[in-house]
C-alpha cells in the first residue's frame, strides 16, 4: 500500500503465532500455537473488490495489518497467524509484502476462518 505511515498509526498490539509441536507431558506430542513475535500494528480495513465482498458474504473479514519491518517481522510466513492481543481475534495471513521503502510489512489477513 502506498500510504504514508507514522508511529501514530500503529496503536494496536498484535502477536504473531507459529504452529509448534509440544510434548503434552505424557510423551504424546501435540501441535499448538506458540507466540513468536509481539509488536504494535496498524489496521487498514478493505472495503472494495469483488473477492473482498464475496468473502464478507461468507462471514470473513479481509484487512491489511501493517507493522514496522524488523529482523523478527521479516521472518513471519503465511503459515503463521496474527492475534489481536486486546480482543483475542485471530487472523490467517494470506500474504506478506514489504512496502516500497522497506520500512513496513503489509500482512493481508482474513478473520472468520479456521487458521491452518
């Protein structure tokens, strides 16, 4: 997205979780989400586009969650998920794209679906 951003735009707190295998304590291994990165973020709610409107009819909400680019945020992949720390809302990551100036990363995300 070509919008100008500043620190005042990132007032949400999000956590990026990665699926990990953990021992249940009795020797059985189970998959669970583990928080890997927690940062401030901004949200851009997407309104237009046929695919966005079709997703909305299915109870899904698509938006861009943007964060400052760092060593940690550059490591985030589409098989991770984003979680709003305040509300607990969970989003699948559909795409991760650095902005042209490489200072931010835009994560196209969708809520209302079961994450991986």
